[in-house]
C-alpha cells in the first residue's frame, strides 16, 4: 500500500479500523468507521452518520467513478462532516476531483508518489461548478 | 459568439500545463500507459491505426475567423495540411505527434480553443443547431443554454469517470437540426405563455442499441437547468452499468428502469439539489445571453432581383442557391452552407488553404463567424443576399461550392478503417464510390432530399441508424462487408432505419443504392421525399428490388 494523506499531511498509516458494511450493520455497538465498496449504497448507513467519524470509499479501479457521487451525497445531502477516505486504486491525477467531491483523506495506491500528492489535491485555481468549499463560479463572477 | 473572460482562459491555460505534465510523465515512464490512455482520451487524443488522432472541441459548432486561421496554421505545422469536420461539430487532426500535442494545445489556447473532454467516459462537447440565432423556425436561441451547459460540464469533478461517454444536445427551433432525440440528454427550448421552458429527453442514442430518447421532464424553468442535469448525471453515475461497456450508456439504464421510473429517480435526487447553489441566477443568464446578440445587420431589401431572377434557371449559381442557401430571419440576409462533400475528397475533410479562405470569406461576408454542422458541413450564417453571387464566385474558385447540400451525395461518413482503429471496414471509399455513381447534378436535384450515412463499425460515428439510407461496415471472417438499412431520420421526425437484409461486398454498394433510388423514383408521388415514400410503402418493395436479382 502507498502512503496515507490526511489533513494535508503525508503519513505511513493510522490506527483506524474500518468495518465492512455488513460487519457494521451486524454489530451491536456503534463502531466509528466503516468502508463501502463502489455500488454499496450510502443510504444504508444514513441513520447512523452522527456517530461515524470515518467512512472509506473504495475505488475498485481508478476508472470507476461511483465513489465521487457517494462522497458528494454524503457531504451535500447528509451534511456529513467526518472523514471521507479514498481507498483502493487511488492515483495522483484523480486527487483533485476527489477533494472537490468531498474526500479529505487518501490512501494512495502502490507506486503513487506521495511527494506530489499535496500539489495534486490543490489542482486548478478556478472551477465552474459548486465544489465542497466554494460556490459555483457564476455566483461571484463579474 | 461567446468570448472568454479571465476565468475561462485560466482554466484552459492550466489544463494545457496539466496535460503537458501528464505527457512528460508518460514519456519519462512514471505514468503507466494504461493510466495515460484514460488521461489523454479526456483531452481528445486517441492512438489510431496510423498515428495519434486529436479531436478539438468546437462548442456547439461556433468558430471565429481567428480560430479558423489558427486551425489552418496548426494543420500546416503539426499535421499534414488538412483537418476533418466531425459528426459532432468538432474538428479532428489525423497526424499530430504525441510529444508535440502540448505545444499544439498551447497554441489553441491562445484563440480560446481546447480539446477538453472530446473523448473518454465523461460529458462530451455539447452540440446544437447550426442555424441557432438566424433560423426562421427558431423559438429561442439555444446557444446561451448550450454555453451554460458547456461550463457546468467542463471539469465537473463528479462526472469525469462515468460508466460511458455522455453527449448532450440542445435545440431551440421547430425543426430539429441537433438530433436531440438520439442523445444521452436532449434539451428542447420552448416557450410557454411567453416564458422560456425546457423539455428534457434522456436515454436516446445510436451505437449498438439505437433508441429514440423519451421525454422525462416537461416545463422545466430555466434557473433549474443545471440542477436538473446534475440529478440525471448523478443517477446515471451511481446506477449505470459498469460490467459491460456495450450496456453502459444511459439509454440501457433508462430502458431497464423504464423512463417513468428513471424520471422518478431523477426527481428524488433533484429534490436535494433544486434551489441549491447551482440554481442559475438571472445575472448569469443575462451575462451569457449578451454574447449571442444579433450582429450589426444593415437594413436591406429582401427581394434582390439579381439573385431571385437566377433561381428559375438551372445555372450553376441557381442550383447552388436552391440547394445550399436557406432563409434567414433578417430581411435581406441568407444562410449559406458550404457542402464539404466534393467527390473524391473524404466527407468533412478540409485543407489548410481552404480553412484560410473560409476565414477570409467569413470576414468579408458573414461577420467573421462560421458554424460547423453535424452533417460535416460549414455554415456562413449571416450573408447579405445581395452579395451571394460574389460569394459563390469565390467559393467556386476554392472548390467549396458543391451544390449538393442535403442531396444523396452529401454523405455523412466517419473516418472508418482508413484511420480508425475501432472500425471493421473502410467507409471513405464507399462514400466516394456512391458519389461517383451519382454524378449527374440534374438527376440529384430531381431526386431531392436524401441522407446517406456511413459508419465503419457499430459505434455508429456516421449515425447510420438515422440515415434515410444507412450503411454499416461489418466484419465477416476477416472480410469487409456492408449492411444496408433504410428509413432512418435524425430530425424532428426521428426514426431508426431498418436493416434491409444480408450484407454486401464493397463493390456492390453503389448498385444497391441505385436500386433503392429506382424504387423511389418509380413510386414517389409528386415531390415526395425519399423518406416519405418509404414510410408510405414500407420496406418490402425496396427489399424485393435489391434482392430479387441478387445472388446472396
């Protein structure tokens, strides 16, 4: 596994243990971290989001874009404010798109150079659309 | 037309540098070929049979003379002196060098052009009506809406990795010149009680499973355009199939769910987005509309004896006017079409010199702008009628005055097996053979409107499903054959063509077309169009004529 980027810092790993969706739903207490595969619906845990501190969303391949929508739904519809971590086939050239959809932690795929990651997360200086931290461009365009 | 402000320019400039970095990393071996493939496709660069192919975006077909001259320069310096107009109003280069593409893009950026999202599984270049703003049957100019969609879809972070490519078309006229019924999303701009409203279609398309798109939303208010599109895209991104690329387009999802259930799902998603930050402001709508106001027309007489008196005869000029020139909403002005369908030249191909001549003619006769059409032709939208003869004379000199717009020889054709690595069969030589079979202009004019569409494979870039006569290249045990279909239309009376029967060898195709045309001429009533005769007769007489004497 490659490095973990969290809070704009490069780490080797952290202590968080993510349960699968099934394990999470089966558990009696309220665990704080769960991971979802692409295609698993975030709606399944919508009622428990207040108690969850970290959700990992898996990219089975870098070309599978479902997790972008899952992250956007978590942030926009459910106002989820905890960690959303990208796991799986996470590559440098997609970090900006992930960040703009609401991811804030990235478990890089093997061989991805962590030194370049922070620059990639930042990406373009302007964007047309609403993103996680800004309104659409037209709302502040002259 | 739309002019960039500092934000638009910044994004295009930053994309050039980002792409340059991606190319450098690929050439240095630090970016894998697999990953670079996806990244370069999102910037229009394919690796084809003979060389890379670069698809340059022409948003809803609008080009300025400055941009045309830059394209001419680019074809000369980075390519082999010609370019190709595509069926999606874009421009393609056939021979750029992979390592020179970043420099080429930097040059394009200086004239507000780019190759962003012209390929890959993302939202592609938005297309529209080539007569927008000037057509007599227009309800409202579609271009401001197309531009707003272009901006919203450019680098949208959520929809860059969709199950499959995604195409949006917009029309604002009675006649549908944008083929909105065969797009992933079609938007019709309408008027209801004097107010602008949209009708939204979803799940149309060609390719392996051609489907006429159903209407999923009526009476959408303008301010909700982007949030509603966002809802469709999110439903598609989440639930579209990813296990089989031939079943991954939105049309398969809409069909599987049924249009009613799909529309319901979109409504449920839209509830969260409606009236949110992406809701368009009147200030933004006004800002974009200001870029599409009418040019400074002169007050001119609509009747021009020097032109009108020539229409009756069959002179070269008269034929060209009758076929290629269309009515304009402004008195004394006309719409002029250059049919890029000279026999012996691949449909849609244009040389560097012709690009410069078109630029000069646009400056002299049409306020410095042209439009690329999805029929692979070029439109000068605002020509004073009194200048028609002068313009025609110059077009004849430049070999740009083919008087065959909309006729049988105005063939829509993909690059096919000569260039494209996806193709099963060649398409350009087939187009040429048909054009040679039908060289008699009087015969063609008598025959009237007839669309022939040729695709070299199932991906249907030549839109063969919506050709009055559609021709599809197929592979039979390593040999190239052609399946012929009949009865398609890509316009407001959209219909999908039906397959005639077993396929033919390349040499037989012109003869088959001739037989189909013979049936038409024998049975047509008055000035009836080919498609209307077919709709009246059904497929059988055509089938019989073609196969009765055919040894299959």
